[in-house]
C-alpha cells in the first residue's frame, strides 16, 4: 500500500490497541501486508519507523501519538 492510496483514509483518532492487534495478527501470518496496512491506517496510523538496531517499530498518528512494538525474542 502506498501513502497516496485514495481508497484508504487515515482514521482521525489514533487507536494504539488497534495497531497492536494488527501487529499481533501479522505475526501469525494470517493476513497480507496490504491488509496489515489497511488495519493500521483504520486505527489512525499515519506512518511508522523501523529501527533494526533498536529492534523496534514506532507507529505514529496524525498528532504525534505513538505506539512502540519491540521485535519478538528469537
């Protein structure tokens, strides 16, 4: 999914629980990357930053709300 995808609107309110639920489902491999992106956008996520060295992903909303997901232990 691309940020300019006109079919997907970013929700006005950021729902960290919705983002977390999409991440948990993604870890089970039960949906596609596109479906994952649609779910986090529906939860108000406007972008995310991945730190491989920091082993985390920071999901952010329109007004700088954030949810941090740490990489699972190996």
